[in-house]
C-alpha cells in the first residue's frame, strides 16, 4: 500500500495508507486507513478539493451521507468485494 503524509488544519502531520483511488463525477477520492496491517482498522473516504501544485493536493474527509454512499459503492466495486464499507452507526 502506498503511504501518504497529510498535514492537518493545525499543521499536525498524519500518515495514511491508500487502499484505493476512484473518480466520480470528475472528483478524485481516496479510501485511506491509518494501519496497513490491521483488518479491523477504520477506513476513511477523502476527496480532492484543490490542486495547489504538481505535488501538493488538498483533500478533506467526506462527511455527506449521500456522497459517502455513492463513493463507497464505487470503491466496493473496484475492490471486488474485498472490503465491506459500512458506515459507523451512531451509538
């Protein structure tokens, strides 16, 4: 898995492993996780919101439920059912 480094809003550095990339309606999405080896690790869908230069891209977490469902469906197809993308239930 490719490992990428993100800089958060407060300047903190966070590493994510890219599980899959997808494009939907002209928007680039990443399925990422914090752990390469943990099958139970949380996965997040991020979308590209800006391209600052050839190397710097700006991504944000997808929070809209309908967008998550649409992108998750595409990612599950790309991964041939290897991953079940189930949204976390509110407790």
